[in-house]
């Protein structure tokens, strides 16, 4: 069954070589109950470790079933231990956090035993060793004798032909020791039992053979009972034929998952430490990735647009596929979308800045502002009141800045609202600022984050907004006058422009004499055609020339005197003018609540049948494409940080898991393969990692919902989308598996016994 020929074991430590035992020749048979005795240091335990495959040997040959083992690899030794050896240890080597049932079940699971037979088999073995009723008791709660019975049950579970025991009664009282010896003796009827003991008297009534070791050599090998070699041969063949019946060599995936999950929580202190480490790792990686995404946004999100002043990240332009005007039903439909903060119907005003000044020539203040609806001014004003008519306005300003410094002057004087680019008046009448309020922190932050250069929001009523809207629209429209067979393009024809005057009757048009010359004869009464064009519409109307004016007739015709200022004006009635420009909204802006979901919202708008465009997508980079350089640098820095965090985490986990070396060394001695141990460790760490990652995701959700409002955390998560979290999960998952794999490799750099000895 088992034969040693001239086998020697040596140890090397700090350049010194010592002998464990030397030139041992022994042969063992099934049915023997062998006791190995000798003084301390005689080599008896070392011999037992070599026999059981827990330790290697340097000289000679050991045969198992007539097969030499000197050329065995680590994997071969694992298979040898799994198929042939059942270990019983002096210190029991139970998994104290497991129950009696779980300790025995563990061996069967690692052997891949059929799940259906495990429960019955475990209870049968537990009953055999006299521990019925203790199945659910944790090993840590048992007495010494009971623990040794569990160790024997565990050795019996795999039905190996050889059971080795190193001082199995060394920690037991005499009564318990006697009971254990009787139990082992009964087992020796069909197994080879080898016991190392320093107290031979305890085992003398049961042993069939006594081997005495002295100074690393076999001093005596005495058979006390003759061996029935024919019966031993029959038992040997029966073991060879039945060893793996109904079993596989590997731990099943479901069992591995169950054991790994169990191990993740079996020691609370260890779980909490690992959980904290993985939270640190997840937080660090998410934070660094978020910082890189933040820098990426700063680099790629900077630019200019020749068409839009307002390039906010949360602005989406919307128009209809057929180019028609938006109706109330369209706006109602858009409002049903999620992630919509508001809809700006006349979005032209988002791209217009205006000056508010008391005098066009020598004003005491020039405040750059944007116009807004009165609704956003509904707050506690710092001073003054809300407007009561179309000539009154309210200012919303930052607490610090130019506007805050001149607020007193603005409230004392009526002001003109003028176009920033042309310097022309937007409204016919002056506005009076009757109150002002401060922007809240979020509004001020938004103002700063988006790089706006205006200094205040000017909140006015609907009538003033309508006038401003028409003035805005004029800049995007082009007029053509068909007169006397000629087409005068009022945008390109020098000096001509369209204006309105209530002195002109509806349906009539007043021309300057420079335009009237294109009509033959008397221009008054002639029919002309006026066309107003924009990107979205073309409107043509017929007018009758009601009068022709020049410098001398200006006062009489239009009740005006400043000819130089209005020269070239083509005048129509205000109502006709209104009809030309009051066409509704052909384009509006959807302002989203969460800018990170702007792309998704844009897609949903398009699915509803509209054209949509995220304004930020039209930015032209200031760097002219060179932003790839800092982005590459950020990527390299991120990779370096991930590498550093990996090794820092590994060394911390290594310290935490050092106490787990006993566990993994024990299950190795019980027959677990390297693959088993690695899979269990990976599963254990994977479970803890997933809980830590889930914890970080919950924190990220709380941050996004503003339940946790810390600037640093907001910055870390601001630009992370669901896709980014999926990527991060993959990276962190891979890191956790690599950590487990690296640690598992370290565990198997030495024999199971050496790894165990380092920890006990």
C-alpha cells in the first residue's frame, strides 16, 4: 500500500542544513494500526508529514500503490492527499466559525461529492463518531474530545484508505483520549491508521505495529500482530476501485459560491476590515476616474460657437420636422418628458445680451444683462417691489460684482435697454428698475460655472418680453421690397431698413424719395410688394404707397424731425409690422434638469418626431484639437494611480488575510487543490468587493439626489454616467480578482505544512 525506500528529509534555514530524518525504509499495509513513537525531535512528526504528502522529501523514494512519488508536482501531491490521506491533527484544525455539520460537509464539497447524498452521508459520519445532536453547534463551542471526534469525522468523510494522526490525544483528558483510541482502532479494520504519539501507553492496547524513531532514524520496527497480507491486498484493490465513485475532482461552482459567500461573513472583524479596504479602493478609483472625467470635461467642454452665446450644457434646441410653428400642444408634449427643468419658448433671448444704461452717450452705468420672465424673480427682494406695468423691471444680481455696486444708481434713474452689438434701443420707452434681489448660491454657481459675462438678470413683464422678442427676431429676418420692377434687399441696399409708425395707415407704406425713384411717375398710390424672410418662413404682403417723404416733408408725413437718424426708413403701420414678425416660435429650447442626461433626453425628443440639437455639441475647441495631449496625460496618470492603489490595497489585504492562512493551509491538508483555494479566496473577496461597490453606488445616488451635498464628492461624481459606473465596476472587479489571484499564488509557494507552521 505505502512503501518508503531510503527516504530522507532535510531542512535549510539561513544557510544551515538540518536533518528531519534519514534513510528510512518502511512498508505499510491496509488493516494496520501503526504507532510511531520517540522523543521530541526524533523526526516522527516529520516522517508523518512526508507520508501524508504535507511535506516533501529530498532523497530516496516513496511508493503509493506501487507508484513512485519523487517526481510528483504540487498538483500531484494535492491529488495524492485528496485521494489517499485523511488527516487528524493534535490541534484539531477545525474551522471554528463553521458548525460540526459544515466542517464535515466541507471535505465532501471539495471532493465534488454528489449534492444529493451529502446531507445523509454527513449525518451518518457524525453519528458514527458519536456526535449526533451537535450538527448545528459551532466547532468553537465544543470540548476538546468533541473537536477531535469532528476531526476524525472529517477524515472519514473522504473515505481514504490511509488516516494519519499527529498526537491526536495530546490535548485531551485520559477519558476522552481512551474514547478516541477506541474509535480509531475500529476504523483500522479496513484502513491503514498511522499515529504519532509520545504517550505509547495510551495506544498500546490497540496498535498492531510499533515504530520507534531516534535521532532521525528508525530505531525499532516491531509488529505486534501478524498481517493477513491476502486480506490487505483485497482491501487495497477495493480502495483503488471505489475511490472516486460518484464524485468528481473539483469543487462545483455552486458549492464554491456558497462556501465563498459563507467565508465572507464567518469572521465579522475580518469582513469589516476587508469591507473598509474595498470601500477605500472603490472610492479611490471612482474618485480618480471622476477627477479625470472632470478634467476631460474642462478641456473638451471649453470652446466657442459663432451662432450661440448661451452654450449651457443643459440646453437642447428643438424645432419641428416640417419647420412649422410650435403650438401649445407641442409644448405640453415636451413637458411630459422627464429631466425637463423648463422650456424657453422664445429661445432667441438666450443668445442675446443687452445693456441697461441711463444715457446712450454718457451713462453713469452700463450693466450687461439678460432678460428673463418675471416668474424667476418671485422671491424675497432685497429692496423695492415687483413691477406693476410694462415699463417697470426687477434685477436679480450676484451679491458681489459690478451690478451690486451700481444698484442704487439704477433704481434712481430710468434706463434704456439697448442691443449689445448694435447699440440700438430695444424698447421705445425707458424702463424703471423698481426692485432688486440676490441670486441664490446655486444660481450664482451656475452663472460662474458656465462662464457667462453678463452681470444681471433683468426680469420684465410679458408686454416688454414680446417687444424684445420682436426686436430679436428682426435681426434674424431679411426684408425685400419689390418696387417698379426692382428688388431692394433691405439688408444689403445701402441706407434702407424697415420701421413702423402709427402715422402710417394700415395697408399703406411710406417710402423715402430715394426708394420712390424706382417707381415711374407719381409714386403715391402705386402698389409695392414687401417680403419678410427668415430661416423658417417667408411672408409676402402687398402695400399701397401712401406717401413719399424727404427732409422737408418728414415732419408733415411722420411727425419726426431727426431726418439723419431715420433717413432710409421704409415705414408701415405698427399692426402691419406686428403681423410680419409675430409668427410664433419656430424654435425653442428645452433646459434639462440633469445635464449628464442631456444626450438621452435629446434622443427621446427626436423619438417624439422633433429635430433636436445639444448646443454644447456645436462648440469649436479653443485648442484646435491639441486637447488630446492633456487627455493622454490624464489617462497615463490615472493608470499610474490605479497601479499604486492596486499594490497598496494588496499589501493591506495581505495583512488582513494573514490570519486566513491557517484556514487555507488546513483545507489544503484536507485535500483542497490550488484551484479550490484560489476559487474560494476569489469568491470571498468578490462578495466583499460587490458589497463595497454597492455601498459606494448608494453614496453616489445620495450625492446625485443632493441628500449628501459636499463639494468634493459632487466634483468626483458630477460627470459619471451609468456607462462610467459599469466600466468602473469591470475595472474594480478585475482588480479584486487579481488581488485574490496574487495572494493565492503566494499561499502555494510553499508546502501546506510549511505555510501552516508559519501561522501557528
